[in-house]
C-alpha cells in the first residue's frame, strides 16, 4: 500500500489543485473539520468505480488516523485502481502539521470514541445485570470483550461500522 505524509500531499495540491482527495470519514466528522480540497465519501458508501476517476492516476485517501483510509485503498485496488495512496496519520496528522483545514461549527464525538463509549457501556451493563439479575448476563461483557480483541487483531470493527450508520453520524449540517 502506498502512503504519503500530509506535508507531501500539501505540496502536490499546491501544484495540482485538482488532484483527487477522498475523505472516508462519516459526514459528521467531515463537517467538523476536513482538508479544504477533500471530497467526502464515507467508507460504508464508497464505490470507487462510480467516482469518475482515472484508474491509473493517484487517488489520495484520508480519514481520522489512517485505518479507514487503508480499507478504502483496498477497495480501490480491488476495482483496478493502480495508485490509491493513504495519507499517513489522516486528518489528525494534517492538523498536527499545521496545514490548512476547513472547520465547521458543530463539534462531534469521533467514531472511535463512540465505539469506546458503547463498548464500555455494554460491558458495564453486563456486569451490573450479572450481579443483580442473573449471572448469565456476564456473557454479554464477554462477547463485547471478544469483539474488541477481534477488532484489534483483524483491524475490522463491526461496532464502528454499525455506529457509522446511525442518524447522528449521517447528518451533514
């Protein structure tokens, strides 16, 4: 997989302003802050062939930290694109490099934090239910724990994909 650092991408955009930059975060995350020339195409809606891009030109992909962009690069490669390029560190690295961003007026909770909050709440509820209602509820906590281990090993987070589909993550204003 090809990668590029934010500063290098900024230099490319200075000389080629129309270079395709695809941000695969949720619309709400994109509305909060994004690279000015980026186009929002959420990962769960990404169909590279429908974007009307040349398959032999570089397509720069970014998300919050780089993980979703790597998944997007895989989708591009599977559809015959020869140069999907992941922006190393994503939007967070872009901001850390003090590069220009477009900021919206709304503040949002990142998808990663939403997963941690949801997983923690389910585990806590499972422990409380196991203690006060029926011990078998402990399996709820075990199931979430196993899911987190699976997500860590495979870099696939089903809970994150589900949360991305919720209404507050689809809102664009």
